[in-house]
C-alpha cells in the first residue's frame, strides 16, 4: 500500500490478528492511564463482527517486517439525540477512526501520523464525507482534525476523554460535513 523508508502500511489480514493483539495490549497498557488494552481488543473484535466493519480500512504498519502499528476506520452513523438510536451501517456516510495503536517501542517516531494520513486518503477515495475520532486533541489536531462541535457534532460519553476538545472530526472535502450534525453515541458497541 504505502512505504515510507522501512515503514509499510497495508490492509490487515487474518494472519495478523495474533500480532495485533500483542501490539494493542502493550500500546495501551504502556501508553495510556485508562486502559490495559483488553477492552480495546474486545472493541476491535466487536467492530470486525459488526455491520460497521470495512475490511479495506483496517490497517497494520510494518517496520522491518514486524507489525508496529494498527488502526481502523468503521462506518459510524451519528445519532439525532444524545440518547442514541441511530440507523445502521447503510445510513453511515461518516467513519470512526478507532482504535489507533503504535508499538510501545516505537512511540513518538511518526508512525501514528503516517498511518492516519494514509488512512485519511483511503477514506476519501471511498467517498465518505467525514471522519470522527476521540482522543488526544494535541496529537489529532496535527493531522487535520478539529473539535467536532465546530460541525455540530457532539460527544456524549466523555470517557475516557473528559475534555470536549477530545471529540474531533474532519471533512473529507470542503463542505462535506455541512448539515451532518448529531451526537457521537457508541451504543452499537458494548466495549466502546
């Protein structure tokens, strides 16, 4: 798919699953104070088993033939109310970026940025109108995400990110999120 020096980013395969589990567990247990990664693994599996999963938008990053990153985008219908109750995958012209994991030995080496930039381009090619993400706004702002309330898209859960700036989104082309407001409610997943 894409190669940057020794970094290769490609769609995940079933053969990658065991390495992804190890990567995610270590990434979250060493890189966050809110998860040991087991809930993240459960979320990945739940997304893969759902109607929202997009196999072409689930990626791994390899460095010297070792998996050092994983990320995926899945269809995400916004809710009209903060209580949930949204349509199915067929109603989703927005995708959610989650989760994003980088191997703990490779934190702060530009791998996360490289992965997300490539993924954004793939999302654009598939014709989605926007991307939503919840995370560290200091990082995601550097790759083009803005606070989602600027587009009338509001968080509901506030966990684990309690600052409203942690709920972000991005248009895939100018004006593509106009009139798309709503609420980010994760009620389609038990592990979100």
